[in-house]
C-alpha cells in the first residue's frame, strides 16, 4: 500500500491529457475515439461516463480492503479528486458536488485511483476517517439479502 504522500506518484504516470488544467478548473481526459489500441490495453486514461455524465465509483478502505460505499462521479468531481487527493462525488439526489466528509468530518484521503478494464467504473482506495456511511456505520453495506420463508429479507451484519 502507498501512503498518502505517495498519492501523486500514482497519478503522475497518467498522460498529460488526463491531468487537471489548474487555470480553468477543467480536466481533459484522453479522447476515447482517438485511442488506437483496445481500451483494455491502453495506458491512456479515458473514463467512459454514462448518458448522464456519471461513472460509478466503488470505494474501499486501504488498510483492510473493506468495501465502504458506492457513489458516482462526473468529470469535474473526478478532476477534483485527482487534483486534491480527497474524494469528491456527484450527489444524484441533491444534484450537486460534494466532498466526502465536508459536513461530517468523515473524510476520505485517496491513496489510489483504479479503473476497470473498459474504464466505465472507478475504484477509490482510501484512508477513511470515521464511518463511511451517513448512518454512522463503517460501511454502507451493513445488511445482507437472505432467503426466508416469505421470500427475501435483510439481515443486519455485525
């Protein structure tokens, strides 16, 4: 695992087109259509945002590998995350940017940003301060779906 000070070392190998343009506050990612190689084999960062301009983000704890939460980013929040080393997301319910922990103090310091094979999902590996869930639980995934006599139910995990 990398320590927080190594965060930029993880980002540095990305092509210049993927870096934040500090003067404009915008990020220019590689153009997916201009990449000659198969997206699964390229070293260029060209995230694929959905029709709403979002990409799903799985968040895991650096020290334990625990799955903490699922959120969404747009190009701006992904850029801010790269620029600051802190997790920024797009709130679909509030329709606004939010920095994880801005009101609760339960921050996420990003250690590594990963993308899947076709670059349509992101994983953030973070150092989580306090609980990740708004319910004050360590993970948002604190219930399991179980079969019972009536079909299915939720079982609270310890």
